[in-house]
């Protein structure tokens, strides 16, 4: 029975990822993020011109932030199987995930607030938009710790046939490291460390996409061979 539940939770991650992408791109038109150097009048005009798309897209972003949790729970279940009865890193993972994905929910809320009343002053819409992008791009440390903890657990599996493949462990470590440039977005408005820059946004976005799909592949492989039932 747990095999079916694990598959459901794993595919829920794919559904959540799709909702997030649809919400942030074709609906809200926020992918890539707005230029942080845009003047407040231009930012406000953008929100007014795309009000409906931003409001609907924000709903999908907030929904996706919650639907990611079953996917993360499936990862935690596999991690606990690796660690065994005493599993502090698995519990650390659970707490970090809860901390990190809440920021996505609040990013959706602030996108909503910025678009909700087009008669707000330009500076108010700009400030709400800034907070939304900081919440969406800047939480690099939770992502870093989450991936490092996952990688350490996977690489610590001493079974002849590991629950999750070792390449997934190394991938998690590298993903965590490459997410870190997002931490600097509050210091820059232009260049690679701005919230739309190559290092702070594009590199983490690409790595998240690779990590996300690779983890689904690795998890489905573990579920297929009934790894949770093995010793």
C-alpha cells in the first residue's frame, strides 16, 4: 500500500512544479523577474497592465507551495529509511522544508497585494513587489541546508543497493551550493547577483529544475524496486 502512496506524493511534486511554473510565467508574467532597477512608476504600470494574470497566477503559486509538501514528505520517508530509527537529519530536513516553502506562499500573497488595488500609489505597489521577489528568490540558505542534509543522508547509505543512488547525493550537494548566490540579491540591483541575474536567479532556477526532475526519477526508481520494504 505504501508504494501507491509514495507514487502519489512523488507525482504530486510534478503537479506542484507545473502549477508554480504556469502561475509565475504565462499567467503572472514574472518569469524572468522584473528588472529590480525599474522605477516605481514602471513597476506599478506593469502590475496594472497584468492585474488579472498576476492575481490568478499568485493563487497557483500559493497552491503549489502547499502541494510541494507531499513530495517533500516522500523524500523524507526515503531519508528516514536510510537513517533508521535515529534520524536527526531527516527531522532537520522536515523542519527546513517547512521553513523554506512558506516563503513561496508569502511571495504569492505579496504579488496579490501588489496587484489587488491598482489605485495604490506607485511606491506602494513597488514596495510590495520588492518584498514578493525577495521572498521568491532570496531564501537561498534554507535551500542550501535542505539539499546538503539530503545529500549527506543519501551518501551515508551503506547498503549494497542504496535506497537512492549515490549520484542523487552528489547532485543534492552541488544544488545546495549553487543556490547560495540568491542570498545576495538584497545587495544588488544590476548584474549577476541581482534577483534577475545569472548567478542569483538563472543558475538556481536551472539547478532547481534539474534537481526536481532528477529526484522524481530517483524516487520512482526506489519505489519501483520496493526499496522501503528492503533491509
